[in-house]
């Protein structure tokens, strides 16, 4: 299979020649890329070594790195740990990438014809989160908003309603902190949520109902079938990080309360550990030591942040009650 980065050289199976590097600060880390990230402002002020350095890979490089790998033919996402500990991944018609075993380097390529914003969303969700996981972190699959000084995170599987609830809270004055991925760090007995890109992915009906003014500048994400919107043209706060007040788990899609019932129950014990470990990104990465690390991470979160199970029927008419339960939990 060869070492990470292939054999190098012009036109071989290594990286193409280097061009301009763009430096971005997102999720509290520095990312150096050979391309602009459109939803994150480029910054020359970010100093120090990047948390991840990204370069472009050639078709020959990926052909060598994926040689001999076997994937399910009906799976749109391919993921494999290579013999040297690096990770190969490919999302059909979007991107292909290899992230080094220590998580500090990534070689990637955009699929022909993919639009920039769809590629960027996948780059952040898959490549960057894999880099963080390989560096020993546990980013969460979460959407986070600031409710007047109290940051709350919404956990749940894809389709659970995180973005819809976040859009409703934004429509009532909340600020979006991050969507899809939450990077947490810990300091002074607090969990700190780091700001991500200024965009929210919503299904068409939710976008039209909750953030109609944002749709005109929205962008169709071909991979998720959602519209990526910027909730507000101007942010009232440019803070890069926020103390996290609470986490709310919305449960698996299809398992909700009946009727008009809205319940918020604080989790503890095994159920709390299960929710937090299954809410981490990169669930296909099953390194032998990862479960132990996830359990330690869950314990650390549980010590400083209350985590609630939020159950309700997915009906727009109930969102006001749900928002009230979120605000009460954040203040408790």
C-alpha cells in the first residue's frame, strides 16, 4: 500500500506541485488548505502550526492508495484504515481523501463537477472531523446555538430535527454557533464550544417556514438534499468560543413522543454514556482504543454539562414548547 503521501514527484502517484496555501481558523484550530473555504473567513492572523495541513492528490495517488480495498457496492461512503494507520475515505461524486495516522495531514481531491459548497461541507464534516479524531479528540455530531449568552447543543442522528429546531431558535433571536460538527474543549471546569461555519443545512419546507429571508442566498447541497443557508447576514457576536450550558439529545428519528407531549429528562448512567458515545463523529472509525477514549470523554462532559433527552412529535406547532424546554434546561 505504501507510506502516507505516496512516492511523491511530478505526475507520479504522489502529490501535485504545491501552489498557494490559504489559512483558516475554524472550530478553534488552524487549517491550511490549497483552496478557499467559502463559509469560513480566511485569516492571516492565525499563528502557529496548523492542526491540519491539506494538500491536493492526483488520481494516480488515490488509485495506489485504494488498490485492493473492498467496499460494499451500494455504500455511497467508503472508509478504510490503511496498514500504516492512515484513513482512506471517498464520498461518491464528491471527494476522495487520505488522512495521516496522526491526523495532521490530509491529501484530498474534489470529484469532477462537484460544486464548491457541497465539497466544502463534506470536507469539514468528514476530513476535518477524521483529523481531529486521529489527534485524540471526539467531535460531536451536533448543532449549537447561543440563547442570549447561553450556548446549547442539539444532538441526534441525521434526520432527528437538530437543524430545524436550531432554525426555529434562530428565528426567535438565537445565534448559530455551529452546525453538524461541534468541537469541545475543557477549561476551568467548563466545556467550551468552538464556532464553526456560518451556515445551516435545512430541508426546503423548514427553510421556507423558519428562515424565508435566507433562502434567496441559499445553496442546494446535492449530497444531503438540503439547502445550506446563512441564518443572518450579520452576526451580533464574533466570539470564537462559548461556554456550553447544556446538551439536548433529540433521539433517533421515528422515536418521538405521541400527541402534544414535550418532555425533557436529564440523562445519567449508561443511557448518558450511550448517547454521548454514539453522538461522536466518524462512527466507522473503530480503533481498539477508541471506545475507552469515548467513555472518558463522555465522563468528562457529564461532569460539567447537563445532558437531556428531549422528546416531542416532529410538528412545527410544537416548536414553541420545545424551545421553552430548551431554555429552561439551559438555565437550570
